[in-house]
């Protein structure tokens, strides 16, 4: 598992709705530990990536993920991109709210991992259906 790439993806999901919660961090920890990564090292990488995203967003009127370019995301041998995407969706849904910005970021990340749009939507539905998740469109929950 290539931790730097996963850390950037996790940071983007955490940053997407401009808030991070203890539940989101706990879901991030599960994603890394389930994939055999050292959580303390991963946490430091995520924090660095969040700072980089904040720096990239400074000065922009609209701080959505539209301007982000993740390039191709290769998680390394043995990693299942769809399961990782489900883990990212779990992070987004762990606060029981799914914001439009999180949906956009997850679709961008899915494209960067070469996951079909339909499968990204399926991952979101799968995770949202497993909990009491409210979808917030344009800030309305």
C-alpha cells in the first residue's frame, strides 16, 4: 500500500466539507490499519496533506475540489481500489452527513483510481445505507 497516495486521498475527503470530526479520523485510522499501514505515520502524512490542500485553496473564492488534480492514484500491489474507495466513503459518511463536496471529491478520487462512475456511486450508496446518513445538498441537510 502506497501510504502517501492514500494519505492525500484521505486528506481530500476530510477537507472536502471543511470540517473534520473524531468519527472521520477514527474511520481514517480503520482504513489505514485494515490495509496494514502504521497509523501514526499515516496520521502525520494526512495532516501534511491537509495543510497542503488548505494552502492550495487559499485565495480561491470557492473552495471545492473542482480545481484539484489527483493524477493517477496507484495504491500498490494487493490493494483493492474499490474497497479503498468504500473506506474513503466510510470516512465521508462517518459523521452521519454526506456533503455534496464529499460526493464530488469521491468521484474525482474514483476516476483517479480508474474506478467506473457507477461503482463510485455504488460505494457511496453501500456505505450511506449502512448507517443513518443524511445527504446535504448545497448545505441543506
